[in-house]
C-alpha cells in the first residue's frame, strides 16, 4: 500500500544531522600525512633552480631563502604520503565528511597539497590551537596528529647507503691479484682502501638521491628508494653525508696522501656526475667507465704497485661496455613499461639499438686487448704458465654475451657488475677466471 507523503509540521523539529555528516577530520600535514619535511621537500624540489633564484634575488639571508622556498615548484602528486593516513582521509571524504590539513608553515604548499588530494582546505596550527578563525565547528572534529616516526632501521640505512653496491669497490683488489702481491700487508691496505671507497660512495649516493628526489619518485623502481619513499628523513641523510666523507678521509690518510688525492678525484668526479655530467649524452658513459677504472687505480696506489697499461686500457673498454649495458637496461625497462623518455638523462627510448651496438663493440674490444696482452712479451715474466691465460678468452666472450642477451631480454634489472654477483652462471664464470689466473702464476 502506498505511503502518504510526509507533511511539514512546524511544531515538530527536524531531526538533527548525524554525527558522521557533521564531523570534520583535520590532519597534521607534517608528521601526519606527509612522510617527509616540507622545508626539505621545497629545498630539494629543484636545487639548481633554487640556487639560481637565490643568487639572482639580491637579498641574501634567511628571509630571502624562506620566500624562495615558499614559491618552490613541488610535485604534489608524487610526495611520500602515509598510505594509512591518506586512506583514512579518503574514506572520510567518501562518507561526506570535511577534511582539512593543519600546517605550521608554507601555507601555499599546504594549500596546493590539499587541492591536489581534493581536501576542503588548510588551517594554521596556531588558529587550531587558539580555536579562532576556523571554518568548522571545533567541537565536532576528529584529528590525526603528527607522531614520531621512531628510529630508522638498519635495513633502511643499508638500503639508503647502497651497501649492496659495495661489490663494485672490490675492484680495488684487482691490482693485488694481477701484480701477484698475495700477502697480508697488501690485502690489509686493499681492505682499508675498500672501506674508504665504500664510505665515500655511500655519501655520494645519498647526495645523488637528494638531488634526484623528484625524478626518482616518478620512476617505477627508484621511487622505492629510502629517501624517495620517505623511509629516511632528508635531514638524517644530510647529517650522514659529512660523517661518511670524514671517515673516508681518515681511512685514506692511514694509507697515503696520494691515495687520498685519488679518492678526492673520485669524489669530485662523482659530484660533477650527479650535478651535470649524467645529463650529458655519452659523457655520462665515459664518466662511469672512468669511475670504475679509478677504483683500480686507487687499488694500485693503495698497495704501492705499478699499474699495467694493459690492465688500464682493458678496464676502460670493459667498463664502457658495462655502463652502456646499464643504460640499455634502464631505457628498455622504460620502453616495456610504456614510459616516456627519461627527464634526467639525455637519451631517448629510440636510442636502444645504437646503445646495444656500442656495448657489444666495447666488449669485443676488451677481449681483443686481452688477447694482445696474452700474446705480448709482458706476460712471460709474470706467469709461469702463460698459455693458460688463453682459456680466459672464451669465458670473457661467454660472460659479455650473456650480459648483453639478458639485457636484451629485459632480465637484467641491476647494474651489470651487481648482476654478476647475483647471477649463478656469471658467478661460476668469474670464479673460473680467478682460478685460471691463479693456476697460471
């Protein structure tokens, strides 16, 4: 039976709105929604552009810097938001509740974040504390307040410091082996050189991640890095960099001033690479090859042996090939994911074929140089069984060919040197090479 329409009776009060409809959710931006510091985000959103603005402003001082940071271009879409807090906010919006952010500074950036996420606005932390000028009823709010993130775990620090990348620094042991200085003193010096390079490299990785925050957050895999994901505070990374570099200097001085000079050249080149050189086509490849080779030079300096020119030119070709394979892997991954050309590299996805050809050519040149070395008179004084070194050629051809094939199949997500440590057949090939070299002595 059809119910009659309800008639309005002025003597009967209308039902009050439900608590859910009247409730307002307020969220502290820093420490609540944002897993980072807004000041640091503004500072590292575009460091080069900010420095240019600061230099051209003509008003040195904190006031000028604060004004520039307030107008910095931050990518609100890729900031490290706390997923639990964000989900609570979106659920509140779905229930029809109002959502406001609480900000103590950089009101314009806070308003930009609120607009991007579809929230209702921003209130100042001082206004909320005083209960003044609020766009909602103070008695009907729920608040998600800022909270301490706790200590950063060792796993997070290891991830940020790229401890797994220390495998590259084992190159400092190469001169010890090739010069046949197989004694405790030489290995001790090489180990100290390894620690110095590892600390120096970790500081450089942190600095590079700070400079690449915006680009990393738009990358399918690099967005999981500790700084990009907000797992490690930017301020903690800034504090760790000088500590790591001071340790590297102290360890270097225990070896020799000349080793410190080589490490300084490595660090200066790394900084130049992070700031400028990695954005230059092919210049980045030559620089990476030079940085790998510089580790071998440092190993020779640390142990006090003369570096063979054969080893130097062989290393240069090897590492040029590996740097090209690394760039090929990065571009092919972007192609497979349907991504556009990288914004922080001077390469295009359409460059894949020429990069692959150059990588193969450099690898074959390395094998040719090694063959010329084995057939030269320089081998006879160093090896009692030099003919055994010819067995290295097929192993070199196999490993370079495998690396190129795996990169072509999009099955090499890592740096090629790191891949060699993780890939079973590659480990067997490298171990066989070492055994052959030792047997030939």
